[in-house]
């Protein structure tokens, strides 16, 4: 088992969540009954909780408050001082205190969560901690979301080169069937752009989106031509998870602010840039506004996700602009999704290897349609 775990988490650097004893196994050594060697992945020891001469009962069983000590991917949307369920008599004491992401008080301050690179551990039991615990598990499962893409034009699946409507490739499969194909392969998230809407400012393909939502259990983000609160409501009522605002929000920041206030946690912001400056209206209008300057202005509005696209890379299969994406992520108050230029599985692996807590996922489009990325291979990276 130790060799299998090592290959999985250390050699291949796949995310691993250790729960209770699973967390304690990360240590160098434990002292339950006798001295026992641990995996040695996070230096430290496991010792019996000091019950202060019987004042505190062992094992420590029941609900206890956790205090979040640092930003952690599993604590996304989890309120500080939430209560979690514990069952343990021993505690992990890491040498490097920077790995501690949460503590609890029982006799003394006890480490109840750690995170280092792809290793995450909790002393509490998220699976026993009601809806909050299930949210933590969901956060772990979705550490790197993969969004296969569907761009709709004239009710067809298309892909553009650098956003140029005159330079497009049409595909035979319908948007509804393509969504079903993604669902059948096991994908959980879907990125849709209504290109007709991007040009007209209207929800042209609303009925297509409604049919996709009704047929398939997918978490959908939709953008293109959403420039009013009524349009947002139409999509939210249809059942999409998030609505992406682009041109309408960039040209009218008050609209973005109002949308975020009215539709909390359901508004994403599409920042499409060419040579560092924003483009709008289906990328036909280039603005003299730096992406970073605009982001600083709206950073506290309550946007729940940013989709950052380097237009020069989009549809070119020349790899995303990882460097610029990381800069945007460092500045942003919300998670970032990488978009534009994905060419192969190497780009997916590179995105994951960034191990950036602010980068939530990556969008894959043309490389799927052209066969450069096989869905069977891509889906393995969802929870890998």
C-alpha cells in the first residue's frame, strides 16, 4: 500500500486527501502503542493528546470549531469557525508550521488540517460533518475543473481562430449531442459561448441551452451577449450554474456590480485580452484598457469566477498564456479559469503542475474537436 500511495501522490503528484489516520500517516513517526514509522511526506510526529490528567476525555469525539489559519483549496466557501466532527486520541504535530491550514481547540491548540502542494489532510471527518463537510469533499474533488467547450453559431458547434468570425470551423455534431457526449464521458462542467449572442447582445440560443440543461446533469457556465439583468435571470432560471459577463460588464461596471449583488456566487467575468488590453463585442472592438487595471477596479464587486482568455492564443492550439494567467490570478480576489490555446494533454498537466490555489480550472475546445485531445484521456484528469 505504501508503494502504491507513493507512486500516486509523490511520483505522479496527484491530489491526495488524508482523513483522520490518513492525515497522521503523512508524518515521519507516530507513538500510538509503540513507535511506528510513518510515510514521512510531511515532517512531524503523531502524539497522544494531552488530556490534562483526565480533564479532557479521550478519545475526542464530537463536534468542534475549526479556525482556518491560511487559504486552502478545500476551505473555499467555508466559513471560519465552522464546526466539524472529530473522533481521535492522537494529534499530528508538523515541524513546518506553514503547512497548517486549520486548527481546533481541545485541551490545547490541535492541528486539524494541513496542506502542502498536492497533499491535503484533515483530522476531522468531512464525510461525517453534514453539508459543510460534503462541501469540503466537493472542493477537493474539483481541485482542477476541466471545462470542455461548446461554441454555438447558427445552432451549430463551431470554433473560431483568434475570435475571427470569418475564420471559423463548423462541426457536424449538434451542440446538444456534443453536450451529451461530454456527459457520457464523465465530465461534470461545461463551458458554453453563444457566439450569435456575442454579436447581437441577445440570448439567441437560449432554447438550445435550456434543452442541454434539461437533458444532462452538468454544471454549466454560459456567456455571449449577456448585457441585461433579464438575460442573466433567463439563464439562471434555466438552471445554469454561472453566467459569464463580458462586454456588457466591461463597458458598464455598474451593471457588473448590480449583477453580482442580485445573483450572488452566480456571476463570472470574462476577461478577453489582446496584447494585454481588453477586447469586447465578440472581440471585434479593442479597448485601450489594460486587463489588470480593469480587474483592480472591479475586484471587490463579488465576481465568483474569472475566465481569462488570451485572444492571440485562442483557437491556435499554441498553449495558453500561463504566465499572464498567473499574474491575473495573483491580482484577483476570485478563482481563475484558463482559456485559449490548449493544444494537448501536456497543457492540462502544466496547468495542474502550476499548483496555484487561485486557478480553478481550464477550458478545452478546438483540441477536442480536432482530435488532438481524446475525451477518454482528458476525463481522467478531472480527479487525478
